[in-house]
């Protein structure tokens, strides 16, 4: 009886050992299967991303290791700034080329969609007033754009950034920048097929090379207009202060939305101040309102940057400000096309009549109130005819923080070099 119990206990122990071994092997196989599946999925995603980039054409693919080496392991000392997309670093490639390396941050308010959109938009166009894309990296979770490096940062940092910059902006330089940006926009609007609406023209997206020639940057929000189409309805994106009213309120996007943004930028360049400054007396806080008030009193020259003294062309300065008011007319149909804006800036079109009060959205609360007023009377309309719901992204709210106060080097040190 005792012998039989011993044999029974031994059999139970052996069964436990075998069972435990089976469980262990099953767990190992499950983990290996999971890891293999994860690895396969990751490789598949990377391959699909690479294939997507390759299909665009004209895009050089860099390895993550190459770009990490170029930036000395993304050293803080090489960091140029940070925008809605993520940090931008200065880097030196193996061939000695100095480039700007724009990294998609995991916390970015822009996502993979904007990343590939930027590649699609900028990869096939070349213009002296647009940034040039060298290539990109799409490897595992790393998504990086490589642009030509521009030595003098952005207008937000240099012209509007207070005493942080040592660059002296003469009237001749400002005139060159205004005309250069207008040329870049005219190219996007008229010469590129399909036409491109940038959607985020502002001071921090205008970069300057060593000779202070302007380059339009950051095409993450750009929209391609389908053939034979002049208007599309879309989610609102951009920066308060530069947003055209009809686009901000209704989501109706046309090339004239860029024209409006350019008008605001034009005033900033001429005046040397940002479009909104809550630290100034109330009647001077909003640059566009202030300019209109001075225009009505025939005192436009009072808006000119005082740092210029009397060293500017008064006739040309007045023409630039009148052009800015034409660009910011409340109704899109009253705004000129960018080719005509160029002619206005050069004095080829008369500007002594036809200017009406510009449209202005002063801040996020103003936008929400105006959108509500527009939406309420149309509440009975079908979805097909109703206004586009207001959707202001965090990126825009961040932008408001910078533009509702005076510019300072500290505020824009991390946001002015965005590419």
C-alpha cells in the first residue's frame, strides 16, 4: 500500500514537471510570436512609408544613423528652434553640406499626414523664394525632413524679435523681402499645377539666407487645389492674426486666404512690429486696425518702423501699406491675386481708390463669437449647406500666445525656425 502511494506521488510530480515545461514552452512561443509579429508590422510600416516616399519622386532617403551623426546625436547645441512639427537641428552631412534637419516629434501637434503632405508639396517645386527639400528619413518611428540651411533664421526672430538680432533691416532690405515673398506665393498660386495654398503664411515661416533673401517654409498645412477648382471647404488651420475671416469662420479656402495672410505680414515688415500687441494702448494693439485708422486720416506714414528714421522711400512705403490693405479686404473677391499684388508693390497698378475697411479677427474668442453668430441663423440648414464646424487646433492656440503679446527673443527662440 505504501509502495503504491510512493509510485502515485512520483507520477504526480512528474506530471507537474511536464505540465510546467509545456506551459513554459507555450509562453516562450507566444512571446516570440508577438515579438516577431511586432517586428514584422514595424518593418511593414517602414517599408510602406518608404514606398510611399519613393512614389513621390525627387526625394533622397537618408538613414537615421546618418542624420544622427550629422547633428552629433541631435545635440542641444545644434538645435535651431522648434515649431508645431517638432525640433529643427543644424547638421553637416557626409559630403560637407550644411542642412536643417526637421524631426517629427512624438508630441507633435502635426502628425504623419502633415509630414507626408509636406514632402508631396515641396519635393517637386523649385523657386528662389521657397525652401528646398534635400530629402527625408522614414525609418521605424523616425520621420525627418532635410532642408537647405538658411543662415539668418526667420523674420519672427530677426525683425520682430527685439534686440536679440544684430541684423539691420534697411528699407531696401525690407522691400526686397516683401517682393520676394510675393514672388514665392505667386509661383505657388499660379505657376504650380495643381495650384498650392500655403495656409500658414506668417513671420516665423519666412526664413532668410545669408543675403537676407526670403524663403517661404513649413508646407505641412498646404493644400493642393484640384483642377478647375478655386475653392475648397476644409478644417480650419493656421495662426490667429493671419487668418482670413471667411476661412476662419466658414472653412472656405481659396488662394485669397494666402493673400490676406501676406497683407498682414506686409504690414509687420513695414512697421517692424507684430500684428497684435496687448501691451500697447488699446487703440494701437491690432496692427491692421491701427493702419486702417491712419489710412482714413491720411497719416499712413506714422506706422513706419521708427528705427528707420527718415531713411526710407515714403512713396514706396505708402504704396506697400495700401497694398496690404487691399490684400486684407473683408470680401475675398476684393483682394487682388498674388501676381497683381506684385504689380501693386512695384507701382504698376494704381492704388488711389477702391480700398474699403479690412476684415479682422482679433483673437480666438472673437473667432468663436463670430462663428456662433454665423452658425445660429443657419441651424435649420442641411449638413450639405451648413457652415464648416469651427475646429481650432492646439497649434493655433499656441500661436495666439505668441501673437497676442509683444514679440520677445525669449518667446520666439524655440518657435521661429520651423521650416
